[in-house]
C-alpha cells in the first residue's frame, strides 16, 4: 500500500491551549517492506520547488540504498505483538465498534520479574510502563483500537536533557479489505521536563488517508 500521512504537532501551555502549531504532509510508500516518506507540504502549503527537489533526491537515494540491500530505516518501530507477554490482560466484554462485534480488554504491566526479557530497546522499555484498553475485532482477530497511558511520573529519558514525565496515546485502525486493518489515526500527548526547569507539553495527531494498493511487475533478463 501507499498512503498519505498528515502529522500535526502542537505545543501547549499548562491550560492545554496551543501556543504553536506545525503540520507536515507526506506521501508514504514501501521499498522491500521498508517505509519511505516523501515530504510534500508544510503548514498546508506545497514545499518550495528547490526544497522539494532536495527532498526528492534524498528519497531516491534512500530507496536505492534499500534496493541494494543496505540497512536503511526511517523510524524505529516497536512490534506490539512482541510486547504482549509483558502485560496482564483482563477481559471486559463484547462491544460494537465500527458496526462489528469486538472484544475489549484492559491491560497493565506485569511485575518486572514476570516480564519477558527478550524485548529490548528504549521504545520497548517505555511501552512496558503503559496501561489501558485494547479492542480486537472478534472475527478477524485484529486490533482496531488501542488506548494507553503511562503513570504521571515515569521519568524516562528521551533525549539529552529531556525526561519524559507522562504519555497518552490512542490508535484507531480502519478495515480496507478482508482482514486487512491499517492505521487511520494516532493521537499522542506528551509531557516532558527539559533541562530540569521547563515543562514541555506536545500534542501530535497523525492521520492516515488515501490508501492505494499497488503491484509492481518485474522482468528478469539474463
């Protein structure tokens, strides 16, 4: 699939009012299962011609490197399925969502002694501290909604001089065809402490749209 991605990032004050806002629109495609994002607009305006040319050049280089087998990735990912053994799930019951029968569960981290240790990485360690709800389509056995939040003071270091204090996020999926569920929207709210004195509050909304399925036929010649 290829698709469009709109990322809207807002800096908030202590009352939750946006003090600044930036939006970026990408065209996203895959090369040998690796995601490649092409920036095409900023704050609802197309990129200037010169900047777009520079972006396209970098995208072409990245795609070429992937095709040639080099290790190239755009973002660090976390597979939720690998994290499930680290959580305690409790059944809430059945509910209707998107006109489909779904099963709802709550989850919270297991004790450190009970967690599976094979999952490593900063992102994994952070996700292990979350609790929330997950809704799974009863027929397709696919996650269609996930709501999670951390404690109010997890103190995870995310950058030099920046410590994460709390994070909340919601993920919604959409059914495109039989058993194919892909992201529709991701809402994230982060509170962090920068250099011990400044509190940073960020809200980011990622909207996925215009999914297109494509097929590439190749001829191999000797």
